[in-house]
C-alpha cells in the first residue's frame, strides 16, 4: 500500500463552517484487512464509528486527513521500530504530504502513539514518554518521525472503544479538545511555578501567614509512620519507603493557579522538620481556610491517625466532585486532569522510584492539577447536583470518624475459629486428594488452580470450563468458584466436587479470619463515597489491618464486638431497593407493590407463596393476602426449604433490572454458597414461574421498564431523589441499548437505598442531642437535648463534643454503631428518629422503614431497637 491518496481518500471539505481540512490529521496504526482491501487507511465498522465520533466532536471526517502509520497491515500490537528500513520510503512520502497539508494538530489513535514519542517543553518533564498514559494530553511529536515538532494528542483506537465502550466518553473528550486546538499550530500549555526546596524559614512564614478565606490545596506522598503500619503491609513497601523519615515523603501545597511548593521532609534537619510540622499542623487546624483535596479521606486519615494532624474545613474533594459530574468516568487524578485541564501527562513510575526530585516535582503538579480540576468542575456543577455534592462532602466527617475509631476485635475468638477452620481444611484437603488420586494443594494449603484444571478436565474428564474476560469466554481453562458451581449442578452427590467446593469455602473463611487488629485491638477499614451508583466502597485500612468489612460473612461477625459498657447495633432498611421500584410503578398507575410494602408485606414472600400453593392471591383482598403472608409463609418456607425465598428475592430484583434467568440462577448459586458453603440450585422452570408470578402481581414493573427506556433514549440522564444527576455514556440505540438500560434501571433504586442510609448517618452525626455538652462528673454528662445521662462501665472518656451514639460501619442499606448500654432506651429512640426520613421518589413521598437490633457484638444482637 502506498501513501498516494485519491480525492475520495482525502475527502475534500464540504462547503460549511467547519475546521479547515488541512488543519487536522488523524493517524491510525495500520489499515486492517477491510481497509487494505479498499486501499484506504480505515474502513468498515471501525471507520464509520470513527467518522461519527469525529463529527459529533466538531471534526468533520470528510475534512480531515486520515493516514496510517504503517504502509500495510501488521499483526495486532506488533511494534515495528521507527528506524526499520521498511518505513524509510513511507516516512519520506509522509513528510512531503505533511509539509503540503501543514496540519495544526495530529490525533494519534491507539498503538500509533508509540511512534509519536511525546515530548513536552522543559517547563514540564522534558523527557520523552510513550504509550496510552499520554491519552488526552497535548504534546509535540518527537523523534525520527515525519511528524517531528507538530502539536499532537492521542486517544483510543476505534476498535478498542467498540470492544470496551466505557472508553467512549474519554475518546469524545479527546476529539473535542483536538477540534478546539486545530485552530492554531501553537502548543500553549499552562505555565508552572514550582519550588521543591524552599528554606525552612520561608515555608514556616508561608504556612503561618496563609490568608483567611483563601483556598489551600494539598496532597501528601506516602502514608502512615512505619511503626503504625501492619507488618504485612510494610513488607509490600519499597525499600525507599521503609527508609524514609516518616514514610511521608513530602506534601504539596497550592494556593495560586499554576504555583505550588513542596515540603520534602528528608531534605531538612530534625529541628527544621519539627518547626515546619508545627506550622503545617496549625494551618491544617484553621477553620477559616478552606481545604481542597483529591480523596481527602485517605490524606486526612493518614495525617490524623499517624501524625495527630487533622485537616479541618475540607470544602472540596475533586474525586467526589468528579463522581457528581460524570459518575461513569475514571476518577484518578491524571485522568481528571486530561479532561478538565490542559496540564499534560506528568504521573509515571519514575516519580516513585528514587523518591527524590521527580517525586517532589510530581507532588507539586498534583496539587496544581487538583486546584485547576476543582475550578473547572465548579463551572458545570450546579442545581440539585451541587446540593447533593455538598451533602456528600458533609458525609465525609462521619466516615472519617469510623475510619479512625475502628471496631474492637475479639482476636482470641478469631484465633480459635481459625484453628478449627484449618483443621477442617486439612481433613477436607486430604480427602479430596485421595478421591482425585493426585496432589491438589499448593504450599499455603490452598487449592492450586493449575492442578485443579489438570485433575478435573484431563484426569477425570469433567466438561471443560473456560475463563471469561470482559464478559467474553476465552480459551483459557479455569477452575474458579463459578466454574466449580456450574460443574456441580446435576452432580450434587459427587463427593469430589462437593469436597472441592467445601475446601474453597473454608479457604474464604480462613482468609477472613486472618484479619488482625491494629496495636490498640481494633480493626479499621477505609471508605470511598464515589461508586457509580452512590454506594459506599470499603477496603483495607491504610494501617494494613482490616479488609472490606462489607463482605464479612454473617457467621464471623461475632468477632466484631462492642466496647466495654456498650451495645453494638445494626439497622437494616426493609425492602430497600424495592421501594424505588414500587414508587415508579405507583406513578405509572400500579400501586400494588407500594400498598404491599406500606402494610408490611414483602413481594418475594408473596410470589413464593403463589409458586408453592398455586393460589391466585391477586383476586384476594389485601387483608387476606396479609394474613397468608404473616401466617402461611413461615410454614411453607419451612416445609419447602429456604431456596424458594432466596430464589424469589433474586428473581424479584433480577426482574426489576432486566436480568436474564440464567444470571438469576447463578446469583442464587453464588449467594447460597457464600453463606453456607452449600450451593442452592434454582431450577430454570421454577425461576420462570416465579418471574411470571411477579409480573402478574406487579404489572407496573414492565410499564416502568418501557417508560425508563424512553427516558434513557431521550435524555441519557437520571436524577435520583437525593438530587444526584447521573449521565449515562453507554449505547442508547440499537441492540446494545439493553445493556445501558440495565444500568439505568439499577441506578436509582441502589442510589436511593444508600442515600436513605446516608441520611440516617448525617442525622446521627449532626444531632445536637447526641453530643455531650457538659460533663458533671466522671459518670454523669448532659447531652444537647438537656438530658442528664448517668454513664458507667465504659472505657472512653466523654468530653464536651463527644458522641454518645457512635457510627462504626456501613453496609449499603445498613448502618452499624454502638452506644452505652446504660442509656439504651434513650439511644434506641434517637436511632429511630435518624431513620425517619422522607424521600420523594417518582412523585411519591416514601419513608423506607428499618429493622434495628443490638447486642454484645455485630453477630449477636438479640434485642430490637
């Protein structure tokens, strides 16, 4: 293939006000088979897709030069060196073509970026860099290519976006930037002023004289002091980190656009460090200085827990703000900068290798980018979305409290259970290896996936199970949990499969019991408030203790205990996601589900009753149905088995969100196995009948589906009861509309459920009656409502401002905490008031009820609130 383009290939510009055809060039890596057959750089489905995206971004594809980097088709991901002789002639022709067309900007698609050798002016890194990390950044093409010195930007190749559609919005942002930059050949980047080693006196002066009301952006590199990090976590740190003075390498501070300085602790003496730390702590404690961060829960936890330096008055968190504006986009700082600013790529592994000048400079650019991102987001965040954002920012205070407080852990009981679990593992492992006739376990005693595949598929001839990647089946054999559960279906009496599943379940239990507490005997976790649907994410604490506490099996929750003199409580929303579906059905004319919920009936129990008894309850009065719900269902459930209710619940929720029957069956399989270690198989015919019962009882659900599809196609947006507005970037046309529709249907119910729980958290935190306002004696305090509480038997010292009812953990639709047992009657009444929140959902005023219990631990709660 040559570079002698025909008139059709150049696509002469039409007569309309678009960017001139000789100002933009798009470079593809190489023509595919279809394009090569037609003698053009790109064609077919990928070509049509590229032209459509370009046009939507303001780049008329018929007015844009599209050229291949390689002169002929090459194997995917195959890299031909720039100095390869086969490229000499094409490069010469390319250079002649570019000198004639003189594009103002070159858009590099996918692998083609490897030949651009991105280079930025010396005000930035000044070094060459390659690869997808430069996506969205403006740079000058460098190296031995025909594009030397031309302003460039790279984005994803069309074939990748068609395969992973979540990349689509980023590609759109990149092409819109290319369209705006195509008006001039000049590369204009922000000018930075960075100081990485100011005198200690200068730093103290800046910190102590920070103007009142002037925003301060900060970012820390590193984390907790080494002596506060769990030994397992320390082992994962780099050598440079372990040798650091604090394991907190530096802090970046920015107050003016484009200007920042860092405090690199290792470059100063101990005396100067102490002076600067005190000045820094004073500034962090100032409530008249608004703070701006990216993921403040991490930075604030590390500084508060590790160094006793809490960051007060955090008013902006760009990670939370990014979620609020575009919930589906990645929220890493570099990605956000590529969307909201013109700051080119600066974050790469070299920043963290020597933890020296590169890291200090990178930290300074971090805070500059954070400040610029925040200001750019302010321009588009308004109305109900802004209100919801401020509420979420206020939520970070109680979540930080939970991160710092932690939960008391019964290590002795956990060790006992771990020993029992290990004994069971050894016995089960020996038995399945006897049945298999070969070794199946690795050095740690866990089952080896490789050995399992060999045993099941090669030795014993079980049907091969293949791994899935990005939702597609591959040719890689797997013996993961889902594969084993599929194999076990219809082979429930197979001792080998049953033993392997039992072993895998015990491995999960052992892993959970391997959690160890921090030195103070408490387990901690980290939280993040920016999941797509608004749900709270939980992960291992920066201390290295704990884990995702939202996934702790119910039978192991007994190890999480209340403090001495306290009771541990949990409040779960009843009906949770179903209330939102019921409200939408009511608005569309079917009030059946809403009325059922309002009198305390659960749809899953009703459709289970219809399945087991065959009774047509839809012809009965609601009072008669209520009697059956309360009196007959327990008998039916006991006689038939728990599968019918679990299956009904999964069918209810799955049907709400257009889930296919096989997926519902798989969910029942996985959920039951996770809880008991014994899978429950929901027959497809039973699942179909349960679904038919559900739609017969609640026809409004399918009406809601149709209504939602129309709304999704029309606007691509959804406003939840909290005021949060989600923009959906998924396909809204054609056969793949259903994929986006499933996300659309699931978003609001999940978001509203979490929001109802969050509102209870906010009320607990902000309740004046829940704060100590006066201490009368070591055992007597006065709370904000004027009540005098006699407190005894507790270890923590109550001072003015202390919480009486403490939040400790959140699990989607459940709030956990503790209160002094001696004030349980008062505490129960306050907790009930926290959940009395009206949500307006689909024009219906809804108060989602809850079930609350308390007791000595998370797993033992015999008393009702």
